[in-house]
């Protein structure tokens, strides 16, 4: 299966996502609309205590880094699934946003525009 032919019900391939508004080597045939993936996550009491201990030593706080990376990856995958559900095989203009909903609870949003693309001639 080519990277440009992700059928409905399947996810969009990661290499078919860009922060640009065009995808090199492809032309947009149809714009399908805004897509998003939202994950709201809180830290566990153990993660909070562990991260607090890591701050005493200094440097990268790996417990929080891993939590953030996992949350962003989930939001990204949800965005790709939303695009595929609309019939898209690519996402252009992809972005992330994060908001603290309440103390210790953060929303991560991945969003972009779902498109259907074909290889350029």
C-alpha cells in the first residue's frame, strides 16, 4: 500500500503529516476540514513525588518528560485517526497546544487540516 492511499478506517501514516501547508511530492485533491486529538492527563501521586525528588538533583526530569511525550503521542495518534475517519490520507498545518485545566491536570491538543492527496506528476 502506498503512503498516499490510506483507506477510510485506517490511520494516516506519520510521514504524511507536516507543519507545512503542502506536502512535498503530493498535490491536495480535497480538503476535508480541521481534525484534532485531545488527551487530558493528570500526574499520579507517585509521579508527583518522584518528579519532586528528581528536581532536587537537577537536570532532565525524566518522569515528567516521559509523561509529556506519551501524552503528545496519544493526541497525535487521535488526530491521525480523526483524519482517516474523514477519508483523509494526510494532515497539513499540524500543531500542538497544551493547557493546564486545573492544578496537575493538563490538556494536550494536536490539530491540523485533513486532506486527501495524490502523488504529483
